[in-house]
C-alpha cells in the first residue's frame, strides 16, 4: 500500500509541476514573485498529502510514504523490523515507479528542464545549507506528527497538519533544498534527472531530523506517550503496528 501511496504522490507532484511550470502550459506565463509562484504548488502537494493520508490506502497502512518516518517509528518501538523492511521497500518502489509513470502519463513533459522530473537539489546556498534545511523541516514534521497524533482531541487532524506543513515547506523552504524530507521521493527523480550526486543529503538529513525529533519527544513525554505509528488512526480498521490504543486481540478491532 505504501508503494501505491507514494506512487500517487509522485504522479501528482509531476502533474502539478508540469501544469504550473512547463512552457507549453498557459499557467507558466503567470508572472509573480518566486515566493508567490510557489504557493499553488505548495497548496497542491499539501492537499495531495492530506488526501492520501485520509484515503482508504492511508487509513489502513498509516500513510507513511517516507522511509525516514518508518525508521523513526522503528526506533520508537512501534514498527516491527520485518514490517519496516516491507514498508521501506514499497516506498522506494512506489516513488520510482510513480515518477516513471508520470513521465509516460504526461507524454514526457516532466523531462523538460522547467520540471526536471521534480528532482530535489540543493539551492544556491549549496549542500551544507540544504542538509541543515532538510534536517530542520524533517524535525518539524516528525515533532508535529508525534505531538498531534498522540493528543486525543487533536489526533484526527494529523493529516491536515501534515498537509499544511508540506504546503508551507514547499512555499518557504524549497529554495534551500528543493523540499524533499523523503529519500524515496527523491531517488526516482534523481536517477531520471541525473542529480544523484546530491542524494546523500536526502538520504541522511531527513532521517537525522526525524530521529532527533523523536528523541526530543520521548525525553519530554516518555515512550508511553507514543501510541501508534499511524498518522491517521480510524477506530474501525485493524492496525498492524505495536499499537497502544486498546486493540482487541481476538477481533483485531480497536476497543
């Protein structure tokens, strides 16, 4: 399911980037400041992320879509090693397949330099700035997920908060690192756009940021505060994770 989730995300990313940036698109003629021009892409991807989290696929799987997120929940003891391996494999397959499918679906238009397969690359500040920026936004995302998803009155809004952060990061942070937060989201585009030299940033910084966020959270609140690895936890869907929401062992339903 994670392959499907991230694959859909990549198709959406390539589709909206082509619509907004490709020279053949009428929207590419829109003139505004770079900051304002990033707002539509941010909103589109924020809404895409939220829609996937609340979709049937996301509701069942937890909608990780991100190896760094999965590994962080593994560190927190909420994901079994075998499940983590399956999720991470699916994420990388889905991310790569999604951008390849987008190239076919949109008739090769995402290959244009204006879109460049939505590859994430360091901005003018260089690799060091991109690394710090990726670690920082990943820290913020993971800390939000842990705080909101483990607060009963707010938990159902985790997907909306995640979507809002994605939109904000694309609008404000993208000039520094391209806004990835996700090794599996970056790998496929990097191979197609020949930007693999900067892959080390997107494989290390997001994981570092999320692990630091998890460490900060448990030092303040304790391990017991982390209930589950799902971003959205509907009460009528079985959970495969090491869940603390009162799972009925016989029926597999939440008590």
